[in-house]
C-alpha cells in the first residue's frame, strides 16, 4: 500500500475545489464587506482548511490531522493507506465541493464545534451518505515518533528532548522496520519491560527480546544496577535476549556487565540510536 502525507491529502482537496473556488469567493465577497478575495485561481491554504473544517462527511480525526500541522508540519504526518481509502477520500471531498454550503460560502465549522466539545447543530442542509463516511482515521498510525527524532537531530538537538513515552515508541517503530513483532508496553508497571519484540527466525526459531528504554540527558548514564535488573527480567521471562537502549551512555561497570554476558545482554547508546534513526529514514 502507498505511503501518503497529510500535505498530499490537502493537495487533493485543493485540486478538487479549484474549479469551484471562484464561485465560493464571489459568494463570500457578496456577503461580507470586509472580505478580501485572494489573488490567483488556486485555493489558498486557508480555504483548504475552511473546506475541511466545514465538511461533515469526513471523520473528525482525519480533519484534525489535516488542519493542524503540529510540530512536524503537514509533510511530516504520513501513513500507509490503501488505494481504495484514497479514492473514497477524494469522493467525499468531491461530494462536499458541490454542496450549497460550500458554493454559497454558507459554512458551519462542524469540526471546530466537535473539537471544542460544544453542542453540535442539526445538519439539515447536508445529509451525508453514511455509507461513505470513513470510520478509519487515516493518520492515526502516522510514524510521528520517528519523524520527531529526525527533526530533533536535523535541528542539532538531542533525542533526550523527547518524552519518555515517545522514546519508547520510537524504539518500537525502529524494531518494526527490521521485521520484529513489537508491543510497546503501557507504562511503569510492566515488570521491567518497555518494549517486547518477537519474531520467528527460519534457522533459530522463536526469538523474544526485552528492551528497556532509558531516556536520559547526556550527564546521566545507565548504571550497573540497571543491567543487573534487566538480567533478572530476562531470566524471569525466559527471553532470548535483553537490550538496554538509552539516549545517553553507560558507565564502565555497566559496559563490563554487558560484555561478560554478551549472549544474553546488549546495550545501545545514544550515538547508536542516532545512527539507527538516520539509517532508517535515509535508507535507499
């Protein structure tokens, strides 16, 4: 399935409404003395956003993703979508572009109302075909943690600026790209397991790796005690291997412990994770 960005979906909206935007602007100009009509024949970013926020046939989660650029911008929000989903999105946009609400600029911003939790007025003029309403929020699975890490590194910042939960999810996303079945655990009460990675190797059979993520500043290192704890978790869970991954570094004692039990334990420091992120994003 193809990968598509939020910006590409906004471009679809712009393409679809381009033939109608002149009529829409004329209606706005006639009804608002303070309105200044944009120059050019193409829809502006503001008009695309207005169209999305007033379109009740699109689900709120998708509209939220397509109208809020967030930290990464619309080019940074990506997801995998089927061709059928993209065609359905285009169809829903096309249907709304032909309604009186859009053409006459008689817009109610339903999704703003939804986002603010305000009472929603009855949608008497536009009654969407419910069979077309997309239940799946397209961008919900966008790999934003990987892109956030890339943005931080590109700006000369540190991965330790990520939240601890974001860092755990980043590790999970990186492992998935290497063919692991990944479970990012829910929080601090998961028995010393932050990320569980499993897969079937054609030669070795079933593999089970326990990952502990330590999101530390550069002046705080992973201690020997952390490796002892991880070793105990690996033994308890009968795992194939335990890996400690950090945004900083390890003390000499922690490194020695890993080297003494190299078949059961492994460590990835901040420099390794940075290279891992870059290799994943820029692989050819």
